[in-house]
C-alpha cells in the first residue's frame, strides 16, 4: 500500500497511526487547478471558526466532513517533478484536473506520466462542466486513449465531474479522495523525531530564511534541531497555514519555520536530531561528501558508505516497452539492482524537460536518461552536454540492460573534456556590481555564457573560472564572437590585469564507453 512507501516503511519506536492524505493537484494550464484549490480552501475556512488570516505556505490542511486532507499548493507539477527527482515522495494521491471543454492537453499527458512514475493513485476531476461546450464524455474518451480508463468504463481510475468555479460536486470529489486515502491506509509514527520534506524556502529581510516543511513522520517541535541538505536549523518560530503560531506539527501537516541559516532547497528531505552537535555533524559530513565528487558519473562505485542509487529516466516508443524494460530489471533479484530508482518512465522522445528533471537530482545522486526505440531532440542533446547529464539511447533491450548494470557497477565513468572555443585579450578592468569585469576583445572564435575560461599572463596559467555574464555596450548577451569587445564577468577568477589572455572552452562530459548504441 502507499503507506509502505519510502522511509515511512522504516522501523520506528512508536506505533504507526493513521495520518491525513497529502494530495497534489495537477493538470494542464488553465484547466482550473488554482480555482479548485481556492474553492476547497474557502469551504474549509467557512466551516471552521478559526477562519480569518490565511497565508500561502506551499501546503495547507483542510478539514471537510470531519476528514483532514493536506493539499500541496504548488503551481503546476514542476515542483512535484523536482521533488521526485530528489528522491522525495511528497504525494499520496494525485488529482488530475482536466477541463471538459478542452480535454487531454500536453501537460495533462505529462501529469499522467509523472503520477504513474510516482506510482500514486490518480483521481480525475473533469472540471468546468458548467461551461458551454463542456463535453465530459469526450474528455473521458480522450483520457482512455492515454490509458486512463474510468472505473465505470472498466478501468480503475475514479472520475468525478465538477465545476471548481461554481462549486458543483466538490462533495463527490472529496468523497472519492477520502475513500482513496482510506484504501491506501496511510500511517505514520507520531511519537518520534520529525522527518519530512522542504516544500519551499524564501528569504525575508526581517525574519531571515523562511522554509515551509511538510512533516511526514514524527512531530516537529519548536526548538528542534533539524538538518536539510547541509543546512542546520534551530526551529524558532513555527506558523501553520492560517498564519498562527504553533508549537508542534504532526504528520501530513505543513508549517513555515524560521531558523535556517541558509535557505534549504525545495525537495530536500529534513530530519530532526537530538542535539545541536549531532545535527551539525550530519550537515558537515554531507558538505564534505558534496564537495568531493564532480558532476556526472565520476564517483559512482566509490567507497562511499552509503550505497549509491542510480536514478533513471526512461523514454520509450510505447507504453508496452516501459513494462518490458522494467520487467527485465525486476527479473534479476540481485541486490545491486535494488538501487535503481525510476524517476520517470514514459512514452515519447527525450526532450529538454527530461534533462531538466535529471539535472535537478542532487550532487552525489547518479542519474541517467535512457531512451529505448525513441528519438533525442537536438536541443535535449545540447542541454544534456551543458549540464553534464548522460543520455543513452538504445534499440536493443539487452544493451540497455548491460549499460545500466555497468553504470551500477561503477564501470561507466564520465569525464570532463575541454573543447577550445576561442581566445580574448584583456584591455581594461572595471568594477562591476558582482566583482571585477574584464573589458576584453575577442581575438578568435566565440565566447558563450557558461563556458569555462582559463586566464593566462605572459604564457602562464593564472587560474580558471566560468563565464557568468557577457556585457556588450549596455546589453547582456549570451554569446559574442571574434572582433567584438565586451565586458566579461568570470565566476571563480577576478584577479585580472591588462594584457592577460583568456582562453575559452566548452565543457563536454564524455564517457569512454559512451557510444550511442543505435
Ligand atoms: P490553472 O492554470 O489550472 O490553475 O487554472 P485556473 O484555476 O487559474 O483557471 C483558469 C480559468 O478557468 C480561470 O479563468 C477560471 O476562472 C476558469 N475556471 C476554473 N474552473 C472553472 C469552472 O469550473 N468553470 C468555469 N466556467 N470556469 C472555470
């Protein structure tokens, strides 16, 4: 069941108690996600005496018909995707909003793929049934073509027809939500140190760093020492979704806390430690580990105490191929294959959005984008090179399998290769807002933002950095070529002198064994 997933399944001291479901609303833009969340929220506020001040903190819990439900209030499913790419399972149930006058649209398909990849139950809300031109039957039909078949059409996906705007049949939706939650038997231990996920973090000039935390197990208390990524937090002020101060937060509730020194990253997991020392030690250890390995595959199979997980993004020609590929791995019961994590498996070409998903994985987490009988869009290939994400495309399933196994066994390593792009001469130095700017003339080739540069003085290498920005006259440009003058801001090197030479390189990630096996 859904309650057994992830770390909720680990052993704990206390007894697991039932907890409210955490629900994400997904769907195509303008299909009514925000309206649905707003209407549900208003109903809940109207029903409770507390009412009054409400603020948006990334997630909120409503109590409707005596049942609590926590909604993740993030626009679209980008955050959902980013979190899952970090290994965080945020959601128990996905509500897919599809406008009845529009039917299945591109982001509807993406949402379906993401919900499936996360293996969370889907409930479809066919929205805008009040509208002229609404055609719920056509919507069901188009969903069934995506393999999303209504339970009353012989499938297993509950569908409800609603109007988020006119508040029609939201009771029906809530009923299904509660039923689905009940069947998932969602449980968490209450009496334990808290752990969960960072949903959002912002910086407030007076309060400092504000982070919204979703507690997934245990109870978060004021004064606790929490660690998210490499950031330590002494929980100082905790506010709930109504803006009120609270001293405790139980499983499936979100709170906004102050006390983080640096902003944690959305999608990071957090956990509470007994003492400040313990928390600091964990954060320090992570910091050391992170500063070790370069991007890509280097470090895979290293002697790190933790077993490395390999995150996979799989794109195929058809739904059936996904099953075939996954089946191949499930056949092998060897423990090393347990370290595979399917971040996404969906039909379609490899696109920029897959690379995006891959590059949201934290350092130290190995990730690979696999294609099977599909295409790689040219922009995806370029983006992958820039970000150091590995794409491997196959036509033969055994080759895919062998490559993934090689990656798991640490045989597939990826190295940086520098490809020279051009050179420039530093003619003057300026003070910019973010440090020194090298006023330069491009002597040869082309310079692009993000390229690596090496600084030379009288033929001796002085240091290196990355092109942070290029300014030509008053404008910021992405690239600049031969014969032009510009201001270069280099991240990592500022100690310029007139007459220095700058050599510019494109960084390519190459794998000795990486030949597209097409
Ligand atoms: P989102 O992009 O999915 O968050 O969509 P919004 O909630 O912002 O809704 C987009 C537009 O559709 C807005 O103008 C809403 O007022 C409208 N809308 C949302 N739900 C309904 C509905 O049930 N019926 C009608 N007629 N309009 C709706």
